[in-house]
C-alpha cells in the first residue's frame, strides 16, 4: 500500500487485572546516551540476551501513517509527559515479553497478549503464573489502544490511565503474582536490580539506571501505544479513495477492491443505512471506542460501563466480549441484532422507545457485516518484528 508520510510522535501500553490500581507521580525523562556499534549498552553486552540491534533501533517515535489517518492521529490518549522514544519503547517491549516480571518466571504480559492474534488470548480466560488459576476477564486486544479517546482503562475502566493499567497484571494474585503477600512492586524492582540488563536499559531510556514503578509504567505504555494497525484491506481501500472534502472522507462510496457483500457490510457499519451505524461507537479509521460510549447490553441490569478494544483484527480472535462468552463473529452480529439486554449502563444508541434496540437485519445483511469485519484484519502489524519477542531464548 502506498503510504503518505506524516511524522507524529507516538506512545504507550496496557494489560489486564482485577485489583487496586497503583499510580505514581511522573518523573522526568532526561537525555539518553549514544548506543555504541558493538551492542554494548552501559557496559552490558545486549547481544547475550536480545536479538535487537541497539545501534539501529526500530522506529517507534516517528511512525508513518497513511493518508486516511491524518484526522485521527491527534485524537488519542497520549499524555504530554510520556512522549514515545525509541529507547523507551524498546525497554517497554523487553518488559512486555520478560517472564521474570512474574513471581516464578512463568508468564509475561505477552503470555496473555499474543502478537500473532492481535495481542489477545484465544482462551476465554488466561492462565496465571501458577499454571492452574485463570483470570476473571477475557484478555483484551491491544491494537490501536492509543486511539481510545477516553482516559480510563480495563474493561470496567477502573484504571485512571493506560500507564496505571500496565503494572496491575504484575501485582495481581492470579496473573503474575507480585501481590502484597509476595512483596508487591518493591519486590519486583529488587528482583529487576539483580538482572544485568535492566539497570543498563533504564539508563538508556531515562538517563540513569534507577528502576521505579513510574518508569516501568511509562516504558510499557510507550510500547503498547505503538501497536497501531493501518494496513488491513479496509485501510488499503480507504486510502485509495480518501477525499477530505467528501462526507465521511469518502468512506461511504463503494471500495473497488471490495466484494458486493463487503461493501454492503461497510455501508451498514459506517453509515446510518438501516439505522444501525456501528461506527458511532467504533470510530473510523482506527475502530477504537468513542469516549462517550456506554455498555453494550451483554447482561441484563448491567450497572458497570464497560469499554471495548478496537475492532481491528477482530476476525483473528476466538472469544469476544469482556467475559469471552461469544465464540464467533456470527454470534457477535446476532447479539447486536437481537440480543441486547436492558440495564442502567446501556448506551442510548442501543435503545429506542421500546427498550433495547432490535436491528431486524436480514441474513444477507448479517453475513455482510461479518464479511466487512474480516476486512479489518491487518497481517502486517501481527508479524512486524518491532513488536516481536526480543529475547534470544
């Protein structure tokens, strides 16, 4: 796909957990040292541990966005005090894949957020560090997390920021095990100070080797906000017809590369055809959730306002919704067609004068929506080495 280059700074990360959110006052990023050609970083030979070339780091800080993202890149949850750097994001990537951040070296963030399936888990619930216990919610896809315009994270939005969310799995008693009984984050930091590469990497990213909770959160967040999907079939087609002077920037016209069924699904999803307009909540082109969205009526009487991940690469998932209770795109579409339940937290766009909306879609329309959702699959981001496991072993 032809790319139209715009340079913007990019940022940060997340995971999932069930306990109280830990936050810390931000500290100040300072100038970082120059990387030598021999991969020695602050006295540590990083080639002993990683496949990364530290003298030529991947570009995280100045991404190239296609033209149809031009009006989207500024609408994100990136804080001004945590602008992404290549060194900060590479530290976040290492933290994300390092099983030593669990109490028994058994799991990492990547254990539950797997790159090949858009950083989620195809099990309904993820297995924790003990190999037996499971999480209380389905592992959320992380692609395009930066474009959620709200500031609260987790399915139930209990974390005030994406940064605050990132360390919650680490201190969760099921997920990674550094809960209060095991010393919490103080014990983790003590452990990290005994690992040769961490003081050196924190010096690289932050100017000195001090490991703090705040710096762990900031580095993880930088890495995950860099997980941006822009190369699905939908993106490729939209970039070709993009017109800033047309309604919806031209998304409403038929895409030449789409089948008739895919174009019908696109019309149903992105416009108000049939009074459906899924894009009112799942905003284009990132398909991230609008900040004012409320719950989707999965359970009757729901009082919690849930958020959802971006729909990019939704077709590669095997479980859907915060409880992982739906197992196919067909079930997801049918739920919105006929299964929305009433409750105090239900989004007003999903109700009418008679209560929860019933879309009354034909079978052809339901099939078309599924076909369209499959065009959101981005094979590039899930195979990009800049997001892959950096460890040699």
